[in-house]
């Protein structure tokens, strides 16, 4: 998530590593990324973020879990002129816990009153009716398209956690909302945080400058352990269980290839100047997490993405305990190899990033708040939508065993989840079986 991205549309002829691609990347980096590149210490964050004005930026938080509370803290750190003035969560207990925790950690920047605290399914409309300037969207991804659309319609700047949706219909809804934000002069910043990491940005700049020659292929590994789950309580309805264990239901999370692996796939998209792959195929399954408490998601995926220029991304992700773990982006070129998260290049050119690395989570909020201070809207909507769709594309290829094209996704009417959500019954849980599950209509 970075102003330095070279955004192009799907008809662009700029290929990764090509001279046109490098010029596009470097031009955009120099034009809009110089301020972020200067963010080399936490002291700079404290000095610069508020330099353009002294007015208070009022921030509202939707979703009071760990990621939401972290986003609120990062927003306050990014700009001393920020105040958290409203908070919302569908669960009263989580909203109240969020208030208690943030009131202790944010100090004078915490300014939430009881009449600015909302819970229940109507909390989105309630918080957007307040005088907040910025809203932080940190609820389960299945809710995000409606929230993004409503926030922009209400005239709020948006920090939108990743992924932006769980299905093609939702992604297109976010794309439309992002365009509406441009028309209204509103900033939209994505939670794809590696786009703001200084070491990653510097490594990308080396690659686009030709340090590894022409890009041939990419390998994305996100091989990690298991995550949390909550034991259902007697008073929970099926909908309570699914929402509180949202990771394990694809209508809420998109499955972990979408919810987590999107970070890696986003870098593969970035390396292609945000031009999407034309097709993919892959495999996956549910080998270890077979208990019904794990809903309908897989525990491993392996997907091959192909671009029109012939380059491929070999993408593997796994959530299993007591296994080999590795999270890294390998970029193979005609003159060398880059490891993006290691910030290193080996080959004809040997290079290692040695600069400062302030928190990328804070830097994304610095970019958001600075754009508001300057009155120059920043919009990450294009790449955050495309990278989400790329992840959905891989999921559907593994679920179905079919070859899935980008065109298939852009034309699909797939919408996961119910039209109306209420406590009580929840969507049926059916684990997709390749060869039986179909993405495309026969």
C-alpha cells in the first residue's frame, strides 16, 4: 500500500522489468513517494505528520478486535492532531472492551463519549452519522464492501483493511466506491501494509531499475501456523458462532488465501505494475483442519498465475502447525534474484537495504493523514481491489479444479453470504470439493 505504485489498467503493455514499466514506477515514486521515503524514524513521524495544520482530525473505528485497536493506535501515532471520537462494533462487549483498552493506551487522543459508542447491526449507519472525518474499517472482510460504499457516500475518508471483499460482486462494489471517492476528493488507504514498508519499497525500486534484469518468474511462499478459534457458548446462535469465528467461513473471510495470503499476492501484482494475471490454476484442500469447528475453509493452497507477457507466479500458502514455515517473495530475473521481505538482491548486482524501518502500519496512516492535511486525496482503490480479486481467483481455481481467467472473475455474479444478516440461523456450511464444486456455469 504505497503511493509509489505504478498503477495501470488491464490493457497496459508495460511488462514487469521492462523499460516502460521501470519509467512508470520510478516516475510515480519520485512524484509521490519521496515524503514516505523520508520517514526514517519515529521522531520524524511525530514532527511531520501535523506540520501542515493544527485542526483536529476526528477518527471513527468500526471493528474493535485486535486489528481494529491496532489501526486506531497507529492512526493516533501517525498524527498528533488525530482524536478517536467514535467507536463501533456489532457486539456490545467487544465495543466496550475496545473503549476500555484504547482509553488507557491513547491518552489525550482518546475522546470517545458514551453517545459516540455504538453496537448492534445498525452501528455502521450510526457511526457514519457522526462528525468523524476518517473511518477505520476493521471488521471481517465479508462486511467490507457495504461499509466502504456507505462510508464514501457519507463523505468520510477511509482506511480499509485487507482484503476488500470475499467475492467478485463485492470487489466490483469496492471498485465503484473507490471511483466515487475520487470524485468526492476523499482519501482511501489500504491495509496492504507492505506497500508502505521502506525496505520493501527500496527493494522494489531496485528491481524496477533493472538490478535483476528482466523478471522471469515469481515464487510466493506464505507457509505459517494455525490461528485462533473461539469455543462457542451455549447462548450463541449459529450466526454468533460464524461471525465470532469468521476466519473459518469463506463468506466472512474469503478463506486464508484471500484473508492472509493477499499480502504476498499483492506484491506479485505490484511487480507487474498492477496489471492482473490473465489466468490461474491450482490445487488445495483441507488435510489437517478437518474438524467442523473450522467451517468450510481449506488449510493449504498452491496456485500458478500466468500473465500475458509469459511470466508466472508460483504461489503457495499453508496454515498448519509444527511444519516448516517461511514467508518470502522470491523474484527471479535474467541477472539475479531478489528476496523482497529480506530486502536483498543476489546476482550481477549484490544489494542489501540498510536504511531505517519505521513501522509500516504507522506509515500507511501517516500517508492517509498527510493526504487529508494537504487536501490531496490519496486513493489505493485500484490495487487493493485487483489484489483481492487475484486472491479470489486463486481460491476458486483450487476449489473447482478449473482454469480461472481474469475475465471470468470480472463477469462473475458470485456473491457469498446472505442478503440480510441477523442473529439466528447462518449460511449452510459445505466444504468445496474439486471436480464437484463449479465456479463456471456448465
